[in-house]
C-alpha cells in the first residue's frame, strides 16, 4: 500500500477546449493518497469536464495526468478503471429488477464469476468498509442511501483505489449523510482516496482534508478546511464578495390558489399487486405562500407532483386551481391556467437536450407570448427572450443556438427556472429547484422565488435540501409512505429534527422535532401572518446543504 503522504493523482496544465468554450485552462491539482479531496466551483466552472478527463470519458488538449507517480494517458473509462479510478455518478446507474449482487458483478463477471466467489468478495468489501449491503435484495426494494452504497461497492469491486463521487449527498437526509461520511473515513483509513464534488459547502468543510476551488475553468486555490469557512469558499468560487442576506417577513394571504382534497393514487408493483402511492393527501396553498414538503425520496413526493401536473390521474380526490376543478384536466390546460413547473428530472421532463436553447425556452409555453402570436410561432421573439433569460439568470453559454445538452446541469436548471418564471405563474410547482446548482446560482434561484412570493406567487416546494425547505417555506409538512404525517414549524425546527421526522419517527405537529402528546393542543403557530424577522437561506451559511 502506498504511503499516505504519496500522491494518488496529479493533474498538471490540464486544458480542454470545445467550440466557443475553454472548459479547463491550465488546471493543476495534487490529490494525496488516503485523503478526501473536495472539488468546488460554480456551475460551468469546469469540474465535470475535469472529472470526465480523469475518468477517461474525454481527452485533454494539453496537460498530463499522473496516477501513483506514473504518467498515464486514458483513451476510455476502461483504461481509467484499470489504473484504479472509479466514478460514482450523481444519477445512479443501477437496474432495479436485479439484485445487489447482480448489479455489482454486471460487466465484471471475469473478476470473481457470478456465484460464491463473487458473493464472498462483495461481503468482504462490505465488511471492510462498513457498507452493510445485502447481496440478495432487489435494488428496487432498497432506499436511496443503500443504493449509493451499492454504487460505491461496484467501483471497489472493480479494484478502484481512487473514487470520484459526484454530488453524493444530493438526495440524502442528515443521518444518511453522516453514515456516508463514516463510510468515506473507512475508505481513507484503508489507504483509498476520494475526490468529492459538491455544492454543499458545510458538508465539504466537515469531510474534506483538502479543498480545491475552480473558477471559470482554472484552479484558483487549494485550502485546508481549518483555514476557511463557507462564505470565504463561496467568494473564492464567484471571485467577489457575496451580498448580505435580507430578513424576510411573511407575505401569506388568506386567498387560496391551489387546494388538494382527499387525494388518492394507486400503483402496481412488479408482481401485479396494487398499492397506494398517495393516501388522503390534503392541503391548501395561498397567494404569497411557500408550502414545503419534506420526505425521503420515494415516499410519494414525485407522485404528488405528477398528480398536480396532470401526468398521473388520481383515483380519488379533488384538485382546484383558483376555484376551478382541474382534477382530471390535461397538463396543457393546467399550464395555460397558470401552473409553472420545475421538474425533478430536468433531462426527462424539462428539456430537449438535442435542441437549441431558444427552442427549449418555448417548451410548455408554445401557445403563449413571446413564443407565438395566434396560430403562428414567433421564433425571432422566442430567441430575443431567450437572450434576456440567459442574461438575467446568468446562464453560462456561448450562445442561444447551442444545445441544452451542452450546458452544465446548473446552467440547464437556471434556464428552466428563467423560462417558468417568465410567464408569471399563479403557482410554481418546484421539485428540487436547486439540485446540482452552485452556491451562487442557488442564491439567485432562492431570491427569484422570494421576489415572486412577495408579488403573490404560491409555491409547492419539494426538496431534499433541508436548509432550503426550512428557510424558504412558510408552511412545512412531512410526507411518509404517501401520507402527510406531520407539520413542522420552519421557524424552530432544525434540519436534524426534520430528518428524523422524515424517517417516520414522528407524526402530528412538530415542535423542535417532537410530536405533540395525544390529545394535547397543537403547538401555537404564527402562520400565515408570521413576522418573526427570520432570515431566509443565506449564501453561504454554516452547515450549508
């Protein structure tokens, strides 16, 4: 095993150019063996391109890569894997209908076969690094945190000694984040190395041994966590001082915009068994109100959004928008009636990746100005408005004719937010609106939601970012197994307490994370006229998630 002080990875002078864009310019990074090395930067700063180069997905135009003291040249991920580089992508690449063992050995059958030897190796790796996986369980039956451990196990099974983790905590609750960081400490204690890419600066500071900041395609600093803080890191990322966050006051009115009553939605398991996806879900969102829904992914939040958007037809219940029953209305009618939509999966439901930006600006709003006049599309007006969105929302792009797929994930998200907010919706359905965006873009999206909220926008907010939920929500509810099981006060609850409630450990009205005693009155609430002067999410702030 190499000595802990030896370098696992050295990148020198890495430069990568694309038409109209220099993604990486003269990047230098040294990653010490047996450490967690974090990589932070704004969306479009070049982090993803750099990791694709290290993993063999792209080749640099200039510069050298050195692995364990030996200069290498990767033509494909197979070359990188052969040299001990493994990558866990933000979006898991698992087959739900296969077991954990089958997923791990898929494509690597030559290593240990597919039987007893493979099982023994999986159990050995799981025990050594504290991953606690069960080889024979179906992937569809395990949670998000377990799936992530399976992805880590996959790269370890293939002999990885340096792991690239891309936004590994994006969908985890605080307790799951703590467990993951425990796994990372086990890995580094055994001499493995982790490259940790994240926008959650508080987590970066808690887990990393070294932090490299990339800005506009080049490295600007490598710092120790003890020598910095979230705000200083963010200012290194953007290259300027950040504004001081403003204190907000409640803007909630008594005018209902969206009302959901007795919503029930059923689905069918792989074996044909029917089960409830949503059960008796009911809530009302008023003008100027943000209703946040907290829950571990897979507990019905996605199905709730799809029912409200008309993607799924509920089995029972009623949905009204401004008093108009839209329970079984098509999605097009709901959009025209004033529902804005930021989807959870921007690639599947928010963008045409092979289409230019100006065409993506029209999605969901083809019949509305400036995209059309009467029956005629107005491409010139759509192009002009796309340029406005690019400028106002700081979408980093060489032009509006490039495809949406050529943008970084954060810049894709800013384009979607700009598109939806440009039509001044009555209510915004925002599913993970800042997932995968950098700290500066996150602040911009938060500010845009707050601005529109002051002007009367109602928001249904679904997020795995608990600080985001607590900071933006006027009303906060917890969803567990398709039911709304608890109410939380955003003014008092902590992320840790909310995370506990999300696991089903609490129900009812939460006061500092503790459910009220049976028969006791609910904790006194200040909503909807709360004027406690509470500060909305800062950028950045201690414990930034």
